[in-house]
């Protein structure tokens, strides 16, 4: 049995996430304290007692989700279930930063600051209302790619996420993405719908944010991860910290190749996936990619105890 630790991305956030971990495990509470100190504000109060609209703002959601994932990771470590249990780590978009934290490649404080910069830069890259993203359900990767190409018509419309065999996401100029929704339905998609996001992530329109992240990442110390990171843009394992730094820049405009990443991990002998942090979105995707996978969610203290007992 080989295990991969995987970390969720934006959209998994909920008010109250991680609170019971912080109450049950001092090491988990210390994560939220460290993130608060790194950002110079009480992000933990926003996470536990704020409103969902404020938490969902990209600049808040990204460090908040990382903090929750790392609180769960520290709770697992307190029970003797550390990174040495994993053959690989992987994260969906911002989850890649959580994965690198878990593998000891970057510090929690640096990850929090980088994700705050990343969130702001991604939001600022495209004026509100000019970009959009849409989920295309029931089309193959190749069909979704053709829809994006046909919808572009001189604008940006790119395949941003390949999440599972029948769920792909396009991103780009709003009018082009709206055309993609129509074309996807004509191509036989079960559903095609605009997503409630504040910017068109993972497409060429994010180039200004990639430039900003290259600068920010250049100022942070990276170590080689304790276990390989399965990088979003490559969908294969990477262990070199210099390469990883560059891949995090590429990821801002590049495609999140989640389906291919999971398939690669399975090809390397991974049979069990632990989703560490808020929500269960990745588990659903993994189940649709590889029906035989064993799945475990680590989102609260009871999940940590269950993992220990197992």
C-alpha cells in the first residue's frame, strides 16, 4: 500500500474550518497563530467567526485554506502520522503550497505571505467583470479542449483545469467563456455553467500575476521536499527545489492537470489518497478518476483519531 497526501484548493473554504483541530491539538493552534503573525492580522478570527463572503475573497481564501490543511497535518504528526507515511504530495492549485509546506519545502509563514500576494495578484490581473471561468461536465478532455479553441475567436479561452474524466474547466475573457458554454452544450455536455469566481485563473490573462509571483518566490527560501511533489503543470513527481520554484510561477497561467496527476500517482503504485484540509472535493474527483482508490478525509480532529486507529 502506497499513500499520497493531497491538499484542496479554492472553493473548499467554510466558516469554522479547522477550529476543532486547534482546540484539540496545540500544534494545530500554533499553525493559525503563525499565519496570523505572518500576515499581521487575525485571519483565524475571520476563518472561525467571520462571514463567508469575506473569507471567499481570493486573498483570504488562499492562506486560510493552507492554514487549515497545515493544522490538520500538524495534528496528524502529533499522532505519529507524519510525512514519512506518504510516497507523494500533491495539491490542487493553491493546494500545491500546502503540499510543499507539509513536505518541508517552505515554511508556513512564507506560504501564508506568498498566498496573500498570489491572491491579490490574481485578483488584480484582470478587471472585475472582464474574465470568467466555466465548468464543462460530460465532455472528454479532447472535446473540452476543442470547445475552448473554437470559443476563443481572437480572445483568450483556455482549458484551465482537467479535474476528472468528465469535468474540465475553461478560463478566459468573459465573452469567450460564455461562447464556450454554448458550444459545450451543442457538443453534448451534460452541463456547462459559469463558476462563481472573481477572476479567470490558470490562463494567459494571469500573466501579470505570474510576473508578480516570480518576484515574490525569488525572495523565499526553498528546500527540496521530503517526498516528491506531483506538480500541477507537469503531472509527474518533482524533488528539486529550484525546479519547483519555477513550476509555481508556471502554475499561475498554466493548466491544473489533476486527472493526469492522479493517474500518474496510481501508475507509481499509489492506492490510497488522504485529502488533508477542508472539504471533500478532491476525493470526489479521485473516485471518478480511479474507482479502486482508497480515500480518507482529514478535516477535523475525529478524522485524525480515525486515521490513527486505522
